[in-house]
């Protein structure tokens, strides 16, 4: 039976909600903060900034990551920039406009109050990162520079060449390590969370595996934060690093945390196309390139001429043609679909016909090679190293690819899940982007959650909750450890004939084919027949070599793929139940002239799924979305 979810949105005008919330939150005095502990799972932008902030406040923090260093978190791969409503360009930007663009960009499937808070604190993020020494690009006079990103008609994106994520992560990492040195943060690297421990209905710790030794460890705390990123690797080929996984979030889901909008996945329009069967991941080409690059295909079907030989009057700059107001800076979901349409028409390029051109010829003629190199040099160099083609002399070839996931664990306004004491930050939660994230907003959300939201909401939880002292010797930890060891032993004992990667690739093919850029009822039902069969074969025929009590990368992958298989089934079920098109969720049955057709009467809500046990269908709950400040309307970027 469906339950009504309480989002705990405060009353009052939207511009006053966050300030009034902070005033009304319970406080923990400095001396008492030292008596309380918080676990942070993941040390990317959201996790590192949360750990640093909570450590600075005086809490005892334990931070966990699967890497040998937090600097390897996938936040490092973000290229193009971070949004903030500073209005340095005096081009009409404001907190409200950033809020409006984000709600509209998400196709009206995000919670207004959370989005406004994100826009509200965005300016503080830039001040924070500049104070940490992040080398943002600057204008000749020394002021911070901005550029444009998709879904906006103002320039609000701050950037550090094509390495913005790396520079921001180094800033958050340095702040966290300062707290490690101060003794308030304890950093545990090479640990993977494999279960959430609950006592008296509250999250009180985690069970992790030491990836170097195989040892199973338990750690207790008064609250747990999951900041472990997204799940695009369910598609196997994605722009995510190969060890990005859903495991931490999925284990929490199986303990009672609802999973919201799992079918809301983002396909990024500018990625280097697939080039072979043995490829293990895809490479992003930053959306910032669409500031100066023009996207086109030949007007004629099957035109195999070199792009430099195709004259202007035989080129279709289709984004500029279809969306004249936004042109090449149309939002990601829109730009991706248009690329797919052109390729489906037989006008795609590359040997596969699954690519379009991103051309910088006009920008180079207008600005010169030096200026383009200054803006995008490292991206051009990366592209040439991978493809062998020089983008200064010929157009890039790009094609959409899985990139980001808007779905995630359901959280209320305080970023608390349906499990008391379990908070979720960054891409691991669902809260801010609706059905489509605008470019340069992921870094903004991660840092907003970690630096500015969680320090207040964690304090409110600890200050208002009676928390008995627990230790890792509690029976609940022993039971969780036993469950983890049992699953590991089960994986090791199968000794079948298929590799972990073969199962992951097969799952990825099913997901891309039937729950990728376009979905339909027939395909989703087909996927829901294939995935359970794949799961059954996995648990009968996977082969995990090596020893569980030692470094074992195949064992790590096997656990993650087992979780992806279960998630994939839920994604398809969620997509099948949502009988509308919105943002990145594009059901072919629900469209108007190739554009998404929403059904606000029946689906203007968040779908949050409750785990009921292995092999038992999950229960779908809803949170109705109210739009009082941005009125529901059909998106138009024309």
C-alpha cells in the first residue's frame, strides 16, 4: 500500500524557507559536538566537504572511500564548470533565475524548495572555493570569468579551464585533510560499504570491507551520510569511472531507504563515440565546448565525405535550426535526442553512423587558435590522444552517452532518508534536478549539500534525537557482518564459467537498448523478462577467481554488478510505471513532434520505491510536487 511521504518542507515564502529552517533547527553546543560521531561514505565533493565542515564544527567524523586517496573520487572528472547566481556579467541573472532555469530544465519534476535553496547558497560556494585557493578562470582585469551552459540564456558558469571538478575536489580535499591533521576526521581509505547497521530503527553504523586485506570491519556513529555518487555504470559503458557503483546506496535501500525516480538518468550529448566491443568506458567532452562549437550533420543521408569537404550549404546545424533561442546550448536531454534523431535518419557520421560533428572552425576564425586553446586546450588534447584527430583542423565527432543519474535515495528537505539518521548528499540523492540536470549543476549541488546544508541538518537531528551509546560489539553489527560474509562466500563458491564483466556488459546492453535514450512499453517489458533471467544465471554461473581474504578486484566487481542487476530491474519497472515523457525519461508513446509530453495530472510526483525482500516486487510510494513559484508549463527552448 502506498504511503504519503513527508518532505518536511518548511512553511512560508520560498525565499525565507532556508533561513527560517536554520533558525528553528535544534542546535548542539560546541562541547557536546565532541561527544557525537558521524560517518561519511564517499569523499568526492559532497562527502569531502561534509566531512571537512562537520570536523570543523567539532564532531568526530569517520570518512570512508574505496580509493587509495580521496583525490581519486569521480568528482575529479567534471570538466566544464560550476553554476552560481553571482550575475558578474550583468546579463539578468539572479537567484530566482537560477532557480527557474533548474526547475524548468528538470522538466518540473523537482521539489521547488530544495531547488531554491540550491540557487540561494550557490553564490556562497564560489566565495568558499575562492577562499580555498581554487584557480577559477579570470578576466583580464582580475574578476572571475563566466561562460554559458545548456538550458540557460545567461553566463553563470565559473570554471577552471576544462578541469573544474579536479580543482574543486582539491579544495575540498585539502579542507578535509586539514581536519584529519587536527584529529577531528578519521580517514579510512580502500574501504567499501557493504551494509548499513540499524539499531532501534535508526542508522547507527556501517559494515565495510577492507579492499586490500579482505577484512570485514564495523564502525558505529550517531548518524550516517552516504555521498557515494550515482549509478550510470548500470549501462556498463558510461562516462563514469569504472569503479563508480550504486552499492552503498543500494545496501541502504535494502535496509529501508526508499529509492526515488530510478529511471531518471541523463544521457550527455557530447561524448566520444563507442569505438569497439572491448571498450570499458566512454569519455566525456565537456558541455562547455558547445559555447564555441557548432553541432551539425550532413543534409544528405549517407554522406561519407571528409567533413572539411562538405560545404556550408550542405550542412544541417540542427540545434540552431530547431531551437533558435538556445541553439547549441539546448539542455542535455533535448540535445541528445536530436542527435539520435539525426542518426536514425541516416545522417549520422563515423563508420558506425552513430555520431555527429562538433565544429570549432567558425570560433577559431573569429577568436583565433590561442583563445580557443586557452579555453579548451586540455579537452582538445584529450580528444586527439583518444581519436588521433586534431579538433583544431577538423570537427570533433560526438554522440550521447550515459553520464549522470538524477534518481537516487529519497530524502526530505533536511537531506534525511526514510531511515532516521541516514542522510544522503550529492548525486546519491534524488533531490534537486528533477528529470534532467542542467550542465554545471552537479558540482554546485555536491558542495551545497556538504558545506551549507548538512552542517545544519545533522545538528538538528543530533540535537533533537535521543541517541543511546552503541558500539561495534552490538548484536546488530555482528548480524550485519555475518550477512556480508555470507554473501561474499556465496559469490566465491559459485565458480561458474562466465566472467563478471560478461554479465555487466550484457546488463548494459539490455539497459541501453530498452531503458536508455528512448523507452517504450514493449521494450521495458522485454527488459523485465531478460534481467531476472540474467540475475538467475549470475548467481549460478559467475566465476570469481582469487581469495576473498586478500586484494580481489573481481570480487569487488562481482558485488557491484549483483547490485546493478537488481537496480536495473527497478529502473525498468519505474520507467514502465511512469506513463509520460519528461526530461531524460523519454517514452516514445508520449511525445509531441519529437518533444517530451508530460502528464501532470497523473505523474506530477516523485516515485519512491520500498524494498520488500529478494524476489518480491517493490512498493511504489509517491510524493506530490507542488509548483507555487514556477507555474507548470510545457518546456520550450525554441
